[in-house]
């Protein structure tokens, strides 16, 4: 069944009002109307089954038939700090990271980033990526839409991390410390509902030694993902999947 996002303020008693792009998509693209049923969800993680009573490209009004509290979110909050890749790879990363359960995505410019974005283009990309996160949330049945931050620098992203959290930086030159080993060591910490994990992924070409050292000084742990070298669009998703599997959230 189709799912749509609705602001909490647009739910009153047993009535839901859907506006903007979501209303246009329902009425014009899908051509849904009176008596058709859809699901809507809010930022607070609630989902409602509704029956449409009125539908236009500006506004869709529906009656609530049933409401539930979704339980589709991981127990921990995971932030993906992703070095900007070339072409449209970031679209794919945001989409799949959302499906896996990431809480926030921070696109960063590193020393080896090839992509050049001015302020206007960076803002446009952020809007696009946030929209992709919304669509992936709707498709995957998640309760919360991940936040996609504006493009920042790798150095600035380090200023936002806390040593109290688990901060991981997969690095192809790390030979002794595996991701699995670190997760086993921090099992009690990452299993706590208020825990936060930050994963740093480099762009094509990876992080420089200088960047890895700077991350280590802020409390990040360099880890190996295994014997094979993964592309930037694979590394972050593989890391997220392994973390969530270790927590019992996947598999």
C-alpha cells in the first residue's frame, strides 16, 4: 500500500490533510480519489491507515481508520559522514543508507574530493538528497526521515563528533583492527538505546593519512572492512549493514 508523509499538525482528531507535492502525487500522478486507501506517517513515528474523502492536486483529505506506532527504527542512531563521490553516486548512497536505517547523512569535501560545488549547487544537491531520503523512507516502511545536512568540509565534520560515541573510519591501510573486532569490543555500548555511532567514508581515492590522523585525534577508530577494496558507494553501506547485523537489527 502506498505511504505518504504528513506533518503532525495536519492531523486533527480522525482527519488527515495532505498538502504540497504529496497531495499532487496522490491526485494527479497516482489518480487516487474518494474511498481509496493509503497510509501516512509523521515525524514522530506514527503511521495511519486512511480512506480518502476528497482529493485535488493542492489538498487531499482523508479519514483515519487505524493508527499505529512504528517499530522499524534501529536501536542506535547512526550518522554517515560521506566524502562526496563523482556523478550521481551520492543519490544511490542516500537512498540505500536510508533503507538500511541511517539517522543522518553528512556530505563532506575531503582532500581527495573531485566534485566541485558552489554554494548554489550545493544547496540544490542537499534539497535533492533530502527528497531521495523521503522517498526511500516511504518505500522502506521506516518511521523517521533521515536528515541530510548541507555539504561541509571533513575538518568541520570532525568538530561535531563526541568521544563519548563510537566513531569509526574504515581505512584501506588499517591492517590489525577489524570492524568486527571493534563492534565486539563495544557491544554493551552500541546496544544501548541512546548510543550514537558515526561512520566516516572517504570519496574515490579514500582518506589521506593526514585526515585519518586528524580523525583519530578526535576519537575515531580506523577499522578494516576486510581483504577486498570497496568502492566509496559500497563501503558505507557495507559498514552500516555490518553494524546493524551485529546489533541484531538485520538478519
